[in-house]
């Protein structure tokens, strides 16, 4: 069984994205796709605000390699007399 709310969101998200690539005015895009202008505007606003909210993104961290100590004598103090 499908989720009608999710299907509706996907439908409108597709149209909002297609509109932004179309180069058409909102009125012309809605006419060409038989969409209600007011509904399109409502979904466009809704999707814009839901996208603008910050999201938690998982980040994979890896430990940096541990380097061996330098080889050679360790000089303490100044090399000049």
C-alpha cells in the first residue's frame, strides 16, 4: 500500500524542479501542465521551506595514521655557541 502524502510530495517536487529548469513563468508552466496555480504556489513555498531547514548529515571519520618518531639525533638547545 502506498503513502498518498508521499506520492503527492514527490509529484509536486518533480513539478517545482521542472519549473525551475523550464524558463517559463509560473502561469505558463501551470497552464502547460494543467496545474492549479494556487496549489503550485503553495507546494513551491512548502518545498522551499522544507529544503532550507538544516539537516543532520552523517559523517564518517577516520583516524589519522600515527607516524613513527623521526630518525636521528635529537638536539636540545641552540646549535650556536
